[in-house]
């Protein structure tokens, strides 16, 4: 269906949940930003880091995406033919990643856009001639066929821009992006298409409930896309859309470049005191890739999350922690990569766009398509959780200060001390740290356990199919999903490891192909993480957080792959309200705290022993450690997001005002973290960051259905799992998420299970 959305990061960069009109714009432009994941790092969500990294090719396939003969052929006839350009072979199966070159992008997208616009003109003539002879097959099916080459070609380009980024690819992407924006504007504002959809919706045609929901969404998105605008107002609206797309890309690139630009090379052992061996190995490899020396150095520390986060937790050098922290919170706020003014421009343009469409502010417009429906309901959620978490966060800080003082720390804990002393207190209370867990989570064993859990809960089988599909890097794997009868129903790629030189930071699920009965296509997903890579004779040993992230993104993938909706416009994550998209992903994270799941997921990389029961018990207890602080932090981001999109005050004034209410340790005067807040300025979470908590309420309540029957009662758990698959995972955007949840749970979601999970009841 032509305006269907794709999921994304997220924990990413998630661009999801809309249908037909207006959605093609989202799908094609924001698709690479689905960091689902539940995405986060410093601003975003705890399991989907939204940090961006660099852009140079280093793999053995660099020449495949670097300027060569194909670059010189950008305007050639060959590069605009199916035989000469893999981006045009949308109907020949999975993408030929090894054959795609940067030089294919510009001529390929020119060809795709030109064909799309010509096809749209033909369809508009056909729609105008329909009269009373109108049906789903005459309105929807031609649109879906027309959209397929567009979504395929531009989707592949966006995907490679995220995982195989280079300056050449970035420039090609920027060159053709305006073409894509203008083409999507034509379809979102097509009056013949809009009229055909309205006529079909009001006709006597035999339509099922899913089709009616798709049509209703399409009409709403057409209006939001400017279909009813005329004259200079329409021209200004389209100028805003193009400008927003351009500066959102600029915002993201600035974060990428600013993150990469900072590094410190350490040569003294005292500067790496306290750092775990795994981090020393990583830093030594960064400083000297050819001959890393983890014991004697040098060591390179960066703002890349797999380096930054453990450094802040374990470095005993307080001066270095302060320096690194201040570099992190001021990323993309100065010099050539400054997003300070871009933020203001984005906010101004969004407000103007909303006002053109009749809304008082951008938040009001954004929420018109979400479960929350209005700003008051969002504030109700935020305030309710704030009241439960703020007092707990205040206790957390006092206890942390007391603990640090008892350990000989003289002074007041500062922001660059919090992670360090929190980790020391956690080790003291629960007798373990992240490094103690790593050996029990080698990626191959984690995957095996995750697939066993999926098979048990949802009655599907996941089988390796490496070699059946071309990949963009040697580390990428490919899997097939089979149903209970053995039928192949879906597939997914897994790109697990960090590659700072070419791959964006964070983690996300993205769509390669969506389910389409019309096009006879099975769903195919991209699952992308940025976890610790293998080192010499060791497999990738994952932190517990990295395991949670993998489960999170796999939850998104399951909703995409296990859909039973026959129409592309509502299959999987398409047409799902934005604030419900995180339900399956956050639901899957809960299984990491189930003893039975831990027995299958964990296995020491040397001995095969599962995580000891006593250590698992401590891990479960630690889930509640400083939970009030963690929740208040997420509410801080959510509240700031809403304020930024309802207030006209300068963004720095908004940040300080919100911080006064939602932080216990106040931000530094130089704090500019919104300059790197990609979720709301370069992704699909503008006036929607609250969605993480909104969906987490539903996810915790959904998991409590399994707890109620007893997690050890395998037969009953399996029955609840089938019900979860047949509702949450299967029904996609064909049914309103509130109704889907009721089908599964028998009632509306309650916040009590979430508060209980974190000990905040």
C-alpha cells in the first residue's frame, strides 16, 4: 500500500505506524532512523542507544560502495536500466548488496522517481474515471504496485547509508533526497487519489474492518499531508517539508561527525586504572588496530557508546571522567557540527506546518494520530509516573552520596561521578558487575536461547540461512522463520557488531520487505545492533544490556514477521499507532528476568555453564536498583519533548525549566544534550518520546499475564504465548492497539505491573 510506514529507529530511530497518504514520506525519508529502538543512549531509551558514529568504509567490500566506474556512469543509460543497476530490480528477490555501488544511487533514484511520477499521473486519470464503479482492487492494488519499486530502491539506499556510511554515499543521498520529498508531496497531495479513497470509504463496496481502518487512516494522513491546501499556502507547506527533511539529515550528520571527531589517546597506565579488560582491548585496538597492546597501551577513548559508557562506570580518573562527560553533553553544539540553530529552525518550521493544518502547535498535530490523542493525556501519564519516581530518585541520590562518602570520597557527587559510584554501589550491594556477566553471554549461545524461547512461546522455528542472501558485511547473518507446519513465512538479517567507521550508533529494526499478499511477498527485517565484536579467540561476549537490546529489537522484528494481516497498509508495524509500537519490543526484554529463559540464553563461552542461580537472583534484585532515577530520567526527556513542541521559548530555556522539575542533579550550565537528541530532531519521535513509557506500561501488563499463570507452568505459559502471537504480534495495524490489547488481556492496560516491576508501588 502506497503510504504504509516502516519501522525505527528502535532502539531505532523508529519511523512507523502510518498508512497510505503521508506515510510514503515517512517510510522513505525517516526509515533509516528507526533505532528502535527503543533507542537510547544518553537521551533515549535504556536499551537502544541513539549515538551515531562515523562514515568511512573499512570492510573488504569498500569498493562496492565507493566511487569507481559506476560513479562516472551516474548519468549513463546503463545505470538507469535493470541490468545495470541493482536498485531497480525490486521484483527479483532480496537486494544484491554485493553489487550495489555508490554510482548506482543518483541515476537509480532518478529513474525510480521519474517512473513513479509518470505512473501516478496515469493512476490519477484512472481514479477520475471510476465513478460509482469503485472497489478496493481498483484503488488500493494499483497504488501498492506503483509504490513497490520506490520503497525498495530508496529503502536499500537508506539502509546502506546507516550501516555502510561514507562521504560519497552521504553526498549521493543528499543529492537525490529532494527528488524523493517532491515525489512524496505529489502523492500525498493528489486530489484524485484523495477523492478515490473518500469515495471508497463511503461506498457500498464490500470492505472488511481492516480495510475500513486503513481508509480512515489514509484520509487523516492525506489531510496532514496537505491535500486540502491550495495556492501559496500549499507552496509554503511543501517548502517546509523539503526544508525539514534537509535539516533533519544535517542534524543527524552533525551528531555523527561530532561523535567521531572527539577522542583521547591515553599512554599512562594510571589513566586506564579501573577499566575492565574488555574495554582495554577495545581501546587498544582503537589506538593501534594493527598491533593492539591492551596491557601497555596506547589506548583510545571515544564518545562511541560501547566505549563511553563503561569508561564512565569504571575509570578511577575523575579528571578524565569529567572531560569525557563534558565532551559528551556538548556534542554537535559548536564548530562546524553545531546543531544549536538547527533545533530552533526545526521547531519553528514544525509549528508553522501545524498551524497551516489548523493545529495550535506541533504536539497537538503529532498526537492526533497516536493512542494518547492529546497533550493532556500525555501529561497525565508523565505526571503520574513522576509522582511515583521523583521521591525514589531523591532517596537514590542520598544513598549514593552516603555510600561514596563511606568509601572515602570527599566532596559532593557530580554528574561525571554518578555512573562511577552507582556501579561501585551496585557491585557492593549485589556482588557483581557487567564484566562478571559477559562470559556467560556469547552471542551464538544467546541467539540459540532466544530462538528457543520464541519457538516455545509462539510456535515458530528459526533456522540459519547464511548464504541464501547477499549481505553488506561479512559479519551479517541471515535467518528464515518457519511456522508450525514448517512453512517458510519470514526472514531477517542480523548485523550485530559495532563498526564506528561506517555504521551509525544505536540499535534498530527496519523493514527490508513488508508482507504483501498482492505482491506475494513475505516479510523480511533488518535487525541492527552495535554490540561488542569478537576479539581474537573470543566470541562476542555481550553485556547484559546488550542482550536486552537484542531481545528488544527482536520483539520489533517478531511483530513485523508474524503478522497475519493480508493488506500491506496494515501488516506488521504498518498503521500501528506510534505509542503502541514499543509494546512487543519492551515485552521481550522482560524474559531476561525469567529463570527458565536465563538457563537457555546463558552459557559460559569456555565451560558452557549457565549463569549461576545465585548470580541470577542478584541480577533480578538489581533491576530495581535506582529504578526511580532511571524512570525520572526518561520522564525528563518525555516532558522536554512535549514542552519543546508546545512552547515558543528558546530550547535552552525549555531545557532548564523542565530540568528544574524532572532532575535531581541539575544539568551543567554548558549542557547542550538536545543538540544530539536525534530521536526528536532527526527521527520520528517528535512530540512522541513519551511513547516509550506509554508502551512500557502495556508491555509490563502484558508480561504480567504470563506471571499470573506461573512462569514455571509451561503448558499455561505456552497458551498465553499463543494468545500473544494471535493478537499483539498478528493483528498489526489492522485493529486499534487498545482493542488489540483488550483481546489479549481482557481489559485496558494498568500501570501497576510496571510500578511493581521497578519497586515503585
